C-alpha cells in the first residue's frame, strides 16, 4: 500500500487543494479538478494510505470540511483506500527528561 502524506493546511482552499492532490496522488491530466472528480479518481489510485497532517487546518474552512468528507466517504466505500489524520507525537529530549518523565 502506497503511503501519501497530504498537508491539510495547504488544502483548505479549492485551487491549492486541487494542485496538491494532483501532485500527491499523481492524478491524470484529464481529471476534473473538483470534489466529484476527485472522488472518482480515488477509485483509480490503487491501494493508498492517505495521511492528512494538520487536519484541523483542513477542517477549518467550508471547502476543507467538504474535502475531508469526500475522503472519509470514499474510504468507507473503497477497501483500497485508508485515510487517517496524523497524530502529533511528543518526543522526549535525550536522557528522558521531558514531559511525562519522572
């Protein structure tokens, strides 16, 4: 399964999102550059695990929420597509002295 990372902050507005999606998923030149066409193209991308970093930024705009819904709906229908919001990982500094250390 191919892993693709998408920056939600770069995809909150339509034009930027379409360009980022086209590049990240290697969508064909002929795709319609709208959410309906994107939904259709997701079925043609093969096995993909799409990780959305900055998901809050994506969901902060009406378009971003619509894009997130397309991703979620398509993943629910398409067994070859997995979509996840990236989780923040807090790393401790060397020596283990940081948040959560005793």
